[in-house]
């Protein structure tokens, strides 16, 4: 199983801003290469681990030392965040395929949806993919209940 | 402007609107009549729930036998590692400490996912205010606003 530590929510939003930037560039240029790069990043975070996220590393190296220490209990559950990266992966993959095969409208729509979700997270701290995670868990509750605290 | 720019502008506008709407809606007080028809709020919440849930909630409202010692019980429904849930917990427990007629209990929905549908709770945190008989007085989705909540409680605790 994953050994991800609780994640810093400020780092998540930092990443979401950069992702929004990349997805905006993708939307304006219609370049499948831009989308492919973002797809690879999402895949890294979702399937390998959030620690692999280069923007997260950039955040830890630059901004975090200037911010106040994050209290232990303020950490986010990495589960929903990783799941959301997986949702992002699915959408950007579709957009990449759409642009690459000349099915541009499809590419634009999926790219726009991914951008909307990233922007909502960056600007408002509202993680659509994380909500989806709760919904999915509710429909198919995890087999072993976690212990209460 | 190319179509890409238009789409970008459209998405940004949509996200701004949606985000603002979510902000406005969060923390607002909803009374039972305004959602899910008339059914909710008329009957004690216990009667609408499966026995095990009803028992747990009954115990929360009346922990010391049958004598109700709090006029309002704020039942907070949370999920693990949810930042707004922590803010809500801090706010509500402080309120309950100041106000003896108010009790605060918290349930973790990640341990009881089957509760969400019968309670009609689809976002966390959601806080349901119950009277000693288990009638729903109001509910709040998101982090409650202190002033609004104090105002809403005033008519029940005096």
C-alpha cells in the first residue's frame, strides 16, 4: 500500500495553479504534446506517489520554508488527492488522444473540463476529484474499516 | 481571438461563478422545510433511520438515560482528514463549552458510509441540529458561520 504522508494542502494548491497554467497553454495551443506532458505528471502522482510530483518538490524547496510550519493535524489525507490525480490523468489522456488524432472538439472539451477542476482547486481550494473519491467510497465502502481515534 | 482563447475565457468565468456560488452556499443554515419536501423535520430523525444508526444518534442526544440535558445537540458529520471538518469541530466544541444548553457530537462518516443517504448528508462537514426528541431544527453544510449559528440557536436555548 501507499506510504504517502499527510500532504500539505498549500502545496496541493500550488501544484493546482501550475497545472491550471499548463492546461491553459494546452487549450490555447491545442498541442497534444503539452497535454501528454501533463498526463505523464498526473500518472506519476496517481500511480507512483505524490512525492514524485516535481511541483510539490519545487514548493517544498522554495515557498514552504517561508511559510509558517504546518500543524500536524492540518495535513490532508493523501488518498483523495491521489485519486483526484487519477481523475485528472483520465481527462488529460482523452484530451491528448483528441488533439493527436485531430478530433479537436473532443480534445478541447476534455481539456476544458480538466482545467475547470484544476482551477477550482487552485482558486477556491475545492477539490472536485476528492469529492468524487468520497462518492466512490460511499458506493463501494472499503472492505476493512479504519480504526477510530 | 482563436477558439482556444474563447474556451479559456469561458472556463475561467464558469469556475469563478461556480466557486463564488460554493462560497456563498457553504455555512448557510437550512431549515427542514426548504429541502427534501415536508417529511424531514416533522418526525424525529430516529424514526427515519435504520435501528443501529438511530441508537447511536439517540445516545448522542440523550447520553444519560432518558433525561435530556441539552436543548440542542449539534451532530457534526465528518470524514477523516477533512480540513473544514477540523475547523467546524473547533468552532462547535467551543460553542458547546460556552453554552451549556448546546451539546456537540461528531461522527466520522468514513466509518459509517451507509449513514449518508438516510441522513441526506452528501458533503462533509454537515452539522444537523437536533432537539431532545430528535427533531431536526436545521442543518449547515460546510463550516458554520459563528454569528449565523448563534442567532439560529438563540430561539431554542433560552
